[in-house]
C-alpha cells in the first residue's frame, strides 16, 4: 500500500504499516464577513495505491489514544477509482460527538489507485462536461449561457430550460455552493426530469434557470469556499465583482431575470443524526397575505416530505445570504439549504430532490401563480397589506413560536435516541 499525497486533500498524511493517519486540511477564510472556514473544513480525501483485499485501518483527525473516547457509530466512508463513480464502504465508522474524529478498518476494494473520503467528491471537469453534454442532447429545450467567470476564470454556466418561446415566469435552482456537499446530484436529477413529458409540460408555463456549479473554483480546488476563502452562502458579496465575482454575476443575472421561486440544495455529510429537511423562513419575511398563504402551503408540503423535520428562522434568512437579498428585493419565494443526508444514498436523494421540485411547482401550477402575484413592483403587483402590520403579524409569530418549540424538542429527542446508531433511516 502506497500513499499518494499529491492527490489527497489533507494537511498531514502518514502510514505506519497498514494504518493510515490523516488530518483534515484547514482552509483559510476571507478577511471580512462570516465565512466559517474551520466549520467547512471537516472533510478529507485520501488517495492511495494498493492491492485488492488489503486490510487498512484509518484514523482521521485523531491518534490511537483517542480510540476509547469514540462513543458513536454514525458516519460513512466512500471510495472511488476515478472520482466520478463513488460507492459506500460498508464498514462501521466510529466517531466522536462532533463527527470529526473517525476510525475505521476496511478491506481495500480494488487494486491500483483508490480514493477514500468521508464525503463524495466529484471531479470538476467531469461535471462541466456532464452538463455540456446534457445541453447538446436537448438543444430543443435547453440553452447554456455563461453569465460570468469565477475568480480563477472558470465559467459560471447557467442552463435555461423552456418549452415555450415566450415563457411567462421563472424558477431558479442552484447547487454546488459548498462542493464537499454533493448536492449537485439534485441539479442532475431535476434537469433529467424537466426533459421528460411531465417536465416539458411544466416548461410550457415556467422557464427554469439552473446554476449547477455555483462555486466552480471550490470544485477544482477541493474546498467549500471560493478560491479566496469566501463562503458563498454566509457571505454572498453580491456587489463586489473583484473579490467575489461568483456572487456578483449571479446577482446581476437575477436583477435582470427575477424568479418567483428560488430553490437551493445542500447535503448533510458528517451530521448523520439529522434527517433530510428544509430550512424555512419566517412567513413574515414575505410581503402580502397572498404570498404568505402560498408560502405556508409550500412549508407544509416540505415538512411532510421530510417526515416532520425542519429548521426554522435565522439560518434561512441570514443577513448576507442570497436567500435574504432575493426575498427582500423581489419578494421571491426562496427555499435555500434544503439538506439531503448521504445515509439515504444518491438515488434516494435524487428522488427526494425531484419530488420536492414537482410538489412546489404543482402548487404554483394548480393556482396559476405568476410573477404578478408574487413579485414586487416593477416586476409584479405584490404590495404591503394588513398582514404586514401589527397586530396582524402576531397571527404569524405565535404559530411559528409554537412550531419552533415543538421542533427543537423533537429533534433533540431523535438525536439522543439515535446518536450511537449507524442506520438512522432504514
């Protein structure tokens, strides 16, 4: 067995016979704003060359002395030979309470170069080619536009899907904000559905804009941050072309083409005690009773799809996030940070993404909702009304307060019940 440090993502990598010690790489955050560089440096990628059926022991972010302190068995390991096709290593992975220290013994599944990771890393060139190939196969319904370039001059490619020469309204979908979270699988599954007969029917009414790789430098550099350390979710620097062109160019596109619905997917990877779930905004973030009514219907649908689990409030309305900017300026209905969990596997997560997309767009279609109903002037006719003024706002505050209390209690009960189990969702 031979380690391949040049192909690994780690700050320290060494082997003692067939025991491998690996330390995660700490990425440097940008000097201003909230970037959570350490929090988003939880992953590692181990490259090695070996012989099939070799027994290997892996200690990630720990030493032999830490083994007795590992009290949980709720993490995963994956392997690949090409960083395109990933499979799960079906072995128990002992962890600490944070899920960062990981210990496992496994049999090497292949001979030759093999990549081992606690997440699924997709190769940037493969993904770029994948979406280019999709456009080439479906030119009648899909067009590709480069809306700008990243800090390292990689293209920001936007896919526009439509089945109508003059579509009335827009829906925006983004993935790939944090490349170590393999949520790009949602874009792959949803665009495949959109060119199926049911999807093409939707495209006669709504145009769907898809930005599958919103952080291309992060994919190429194996980081959750941009090439200069900006976390695009928490620090969406929409007005700074020089420091954050990824945010700047996306925001400029939105200014010219505001959507009535915005979806953004993420993935739990080492937080395996959490069920897949949405992050919901306070209803009062939206203007007008009609929009609030639609949002409540969508919230209920997402909660049902997630078996009653969700998170609420500040995280979905972070002051410097695109989610907040787009709702404040346009009143766009936005669901950002819907999180999969890799415990479910890729096919199940893709099915979940498609079901969420279908369910939310059905609510729009069923009530013939368009930009005039949702967006603020000059893009629509939504206005402030009684639902935006005290004391009527308390009709929204009180149910949310009760929901939050119930959800926190339910989540902590589930966490303590399942914290030592590895098959949470089976």
